[in-house]
C-alpha cells in the first residue's frame, strides 16, 4: 500500500463527526396519503403501537434488530474502506456518505421484512379478502414505499 499523504487529521475529524451523527429509518412523511385524511407517518404509528381495535404490528424495530450485527459489520467495513481510501488515494472520507450507504441497506431491510410477510400478527381473514392480499401491512403500497432514512 502506497500512502499518498498524511490524511489522518481529516480522517480523525470525519470519524469524530460520525460518532455525533445518527441514522434514523422510519416513516417521516406527514402529508396525507393519496385519497385519505391520514399520513403514512400516522399510519405507521398506528400499526406499531396498535389501537383499541387493531393489534400492534411493529415492523421497523423488529426488522432493524434482526440485522443489528450485520450493520455493525458493515459500518466497520465502510470505516476501514474510508481509512484505506484516505491513505492510498487521498480521498477525504465523509461521515454522512458512510451513513447514507448504511441507510440504503437498512431501508431495504425494513421493506423486505414487510414484503416477506414477517410482520406479526398477520391480518385477519376478513382483511386479507378485502385487500386481496395475504401480506400484512401491504394494501396500496403507500406505507412501504414511504419508508426512508435520514441522518441527523
């Protein structure tokens, strides 16, 4: 490995920024759903915690928890890549770019969790017939399509 220049100060600065950043994955859209008076964010809260008549069907936290170890490994690999690129190519690492890469993976994991019908409890038979689908939480697709990530 040929070291182009001493990028350690910039790398240290970016890794310190990384420690101050948080990646959030969820449903943040507060605009009403198409043809409805409720937003996807409100619907996500209803499904996560339930109501008097609907059982709780959390989908974000279980999906992310099931991949927690993979995220740690991926973040470690991204940091190692940033160190190598800083040392060999003179590329200054960017904390937000590192987290954005991880965000895409986490968003996909939550969407896949829903699409693979891992959300529990499942819909009632009546709901399945009304929707024409056996997949819990997927009706119009608006909720699953509104899952996003943000770095704060």
